[in-house]
């Protein structure tokens, strides 16, 4: 099973001889190559030094670049995220890690009221070229405070770019682009796509990654599977589940087109609309909460452009508006699983 | 022909079992010396496995297989 | 202390007061007869710093334009003392295209890259970015420093404590300044803070702490001199608390019915007090007082005229400058 990417919407596809890496290793390689190239790039956060990041976001970086550039912080999110803002304002390119996106509550002011607004409030006179990396997602019973995605919340607030890679290739390319971007970029990596040995993983968590530095453009979706019967718009780990379902259903004669958004801010509405115009049917799969979020945004994009594009009502598969449960059967009842995706597709094509 | 062994990761339990978590190369592929070929884990300690020599690699275990430390996971010829 | 230093401290304080009085005048002028906070040439909340001039003058006298200052919702005195361009400052307060932020930030969100000055409307949240500026300065091998200013109410906010710990741990060149003006809006310090002096808290964060009790610009100058020297020498952060005076309301429009010390306020005006001290020392006479005042008025009125004659930002540009 290979991912096919429309050249017009992506950076150069991987070379045929590209070696394979997990998403985690690809992310680290992106960071390392930029740190090599630009001495103003540094990484700070909790357990990012000797531990290498609890989801392997910084493995090997301390050994390679030393404690001046890879720094463990106290449990002081407001202080160290704010520190990153101040350093960025003075021309450095910090990468600050919010260990779990669920922790944003303790430091959101620095992010949405400061990091995201300084460029605008200063009339463009002050830039904040920083990256905030953060782990998202559930599926391994980490409970309500450690399993959220929350990209809808972040994307809702003006002034921050949001990228959400699903593959090793995109993980490295989007990291490079994020670091080089002069704006604040929130880089949200799902724990389930990292390819960690100690967590159940999808085979697509490992994939080809060019050795040389490259960028994947921020704000461009990728059509990762072409098809004519229905469009599945999704992001992050759900891309893999959608592709799995697409492969299964191909045998039943249902041909799905899968759009991996890759960026939520800016949002590539054109790619979504082009696909829906082609297939006439839309399913959004979103591991964030159902209401007031990404899936509603995609729906609005279609509705306010041309509701006539749809042959039948669109459908959404998302986490219902409940805290994510701990017990495995309960958690898997709320996550956007392959079963739920398959069922939604059936409703969609029969309607 | 060179054997690639599952690394010794546990001092307390040198014969203990671990898991072949990820293969980065396909069976029969040509690998370079020093290339990353696998990631393994014993308990919660993970390790990368690097190809000791160049050549054609033959995988002896599958992903997610439980493997004894020190046993052969691949050969390179 | 040099007489020229004294005169500069006095001139800075007068300039600040004249500016604040001009803003006070123009802020209220077109909000009559009934106060409408959203109306007029200067709409919105307005937090003026009359009475707190000694903090700004005493601290900023030790800084150059290369040093960073982060301030609060009550920022004008620090902006002026740190050398922010008066015209661009006024224009931003008046919401004009020629303002520091092209009218997008307003009086609580002033950013001046020339002087590394910034301020924030969120209590205590100006402390963490100051750490980052100090970090960048030190990482580049300079002796530039960051001064982070908040009020006494902010000393009970999480970001305050996190920032003190991290600055001390990483030995960052920061001077933390706390302006204790007795009131967190309407809540007196005794009802918000478990200690009587935040200098005591400094010890809990492994840094020296000093409290200046009498809003004296020279005492602030001396204490700041020590703290700034420490920071420049790579010895890490310090905390200075100044017991200062909020002469007017928390914001303009604040009736201050809760305030029990209003009668004593005019007698505690720090500029009147310092003027008297300089007169007694033979450094000021009626003529010089008049000259200093006229110079300040000239500069301030020119800045306000510039602001009033500047164009408002065009509505079509409202979504510009979100991203670089």
C-alpha cells in the first residue's frame, strides 16, 4: 500500500532510494538538520534532554548538540514558553515543547494572548519565529487529561499556524518549514503516528524520508488516495485509519478519495472543495471533539461555497462531546475507529 | 555471511526476551554499512540496530515478534 | 549622586506626568456628559501612571535602548522613561496608523523594537518573555539585560513565581520590579498577599530582594543600580519592590469608592516631594521649574498633535499583519 500524492499540492515526492524512518525519527532529523544549519535554533521543554522527549521527539539531540541548545526545563510552562517568546522576539528560533497538548491550560495565555498576537498588535513590527511542539491523541488508555487532540481549539484562535503531520515524510518536511517560518507554528504530533516501539502502531508510522533537508509547504493539503465515490477529509492518525478502510472498501467497489489536511491553519480549503466537487460526498474524520471544531469548519467551507456540491448530507466521525474515557472499550467507543469510519462511508454512499 | 543479533539491553536479565518493534528495511534489500535497519525493545528500553556490514539483508523475525536477546534477527551476505 | 543625574530624574518624571495629564484631559474630553468608555478620540480602558514616576525614572536611568523592558497594563511611565518615541507612543494610544502598532495594539499593547520595549494587559504575563530576551542577550555574549515590571497584585499569579524560579535557576540577566501601589484595582494588598513585602519572596527564589518604602526616586535609582550591575555582571536576577503611589483610579472612570486613602494622596505626590528636595539642595528655582515644565509640555503637545493629525487605519486593512 503506497501513498500517492498529487504533485501540485505537495513538495517533491520522496526519492525512490529514500531510506525509511519512523515519524519520530523523521521529526528529530528535521530538527537536527535545522539546528546544524542555524545556530539560533534551540529546543527546550520537560524531559527533552537526556530522556529524549517522552514521545521520542528529541532522541539523540542532547548528545549531538549539548545542553546549551537542548534544555530541560522545570515544570513551568508559562515561564519557559514565555521565555521562548522573548528569545524569538530577539531573533532566535526556539522550539518549545508542551509535553501533552492537554497541559495547555496552564500556559495558554502565553500562547494565544502573547505568542499569537504580538505580530498583529505591533502592526507587523515584531516577529515571533518560534515553534511549539506538542503531543496529541489517545487510544492507549491515558484518560481524559492525557488523550486529547484540541487542534480545533488552537486553530480557532488567530495568529498561530497549526500543522499536524501524519507521515514520516511530512513530519520532517513540516518541521523544517515550521522552524524556517517567521511566524509562531504549533506542531501537533499524534503519539500514535510516531512509530514508538511501546505503543500500538500503524505500519504507515514508518515510511520513506529523504536524507537531505526539504520543506513541506505549510497550508497545503495532500490527496493521499485518489477516488471518485466519496471524499474523506481528515488529519493525523485518522488518515491511516481512513486509508485502511479505503483499501478494504475498494474490494467492495467503493472508491474513496482521502485528503490529508496536514495544516489546519492556514487551511487548504481549495483542495477540499475540489475533491468534494469531484465526488459529491463528504465525510470528515476528526479525533478532536465533535462540536465547534474542525469538522464544522470543513462543513462550513462547503456550505458557504456551494452546498449544491453535495449529493447527500455530509457526515462527521469525531469524538463525541465527552471527556475521553479510561477503560479500553469505552475509549474505543468514542475514538474515530475504522469501524465508525466504515459505517459512516456506507451511510454516505447509500444516501 | 554476517549475523545480526538482537542487542543485549538488559543487564539484570541477559537472556530475557524483547520485541522486534520496527524493521526499516525489506527482506532482500541491499543495506549499507552503518544503515539503520531495526528498532528493538526490552522492557521499556529501546535500541536502534545498525547494519554492521553492507550487503543483502535477510530478515529472520517479523515485526512484533518476541525475541530473545542475543539471538539472530537477520543475516547480511 | 551627580547633580546632573538628579536633574535628569526630575525631568523624566515631569515629562511622564505632563504626558499622563494630557492623556487624562483628552481621554475624558469627549466622553461627557455621561462617561461612555467606548466613545471618543481615545476609547477603551485607560490606566495612567501618575504617582509611579519614580519607579520608571529610577530604574530606566540605568538602561540603554539595547536593554529590554516589559511592562503592564499601566505602561506609559516606563515607555517614556525607557525612550520610546513620544509621537509613535501617542499615536498608538490614539489608535492611529502612525502608532507603534499601526493602531492595532492600543495603550496596553505597546511594542517598540527600537528600545526592546513591550507590555501586556495580562497580569504577570510580561515576566516570562523578559526571561527570553535576557536569555537571547546572554547567549550572544552581551551584557544587555531585561527589566520586567509588574504590580503587587501580580506577585500572586503563577507566572510570577515560575519566572523567578527559572530566572534564578538559569542565572538570567533580569531585574524584576514590583510596583506596590497598594491596590489591585479595589483590593488592598493586605487582602491579597500573605507577606508584607515581596522582597521576602525573593529569598525563596534564591535572589536578592529589596523594598524601597517611600517612593523616593533616588532610593529607587540606588537599588536599581545594584540590581542592574548584578545582572550585567552575570550574577543573575534580583527583585526590587517599590512602595509607590497610584494617584488616580485603576482605570479612568474608576470612582474609587472603595479607596480609604484618597485624602492623603496629594500630599504624597512624589514629584512635588522631589521638587522640594531639589529646591532645598539649591538645584531648582522657580525659573528652572517653569522651564522644565514648559519643555515637557512642548514635547507632549507636539506628540499629541502628531497623533491627532495622523490618519486612522483603514477598515479594509483590519486583517493585515496577522502573519509575517
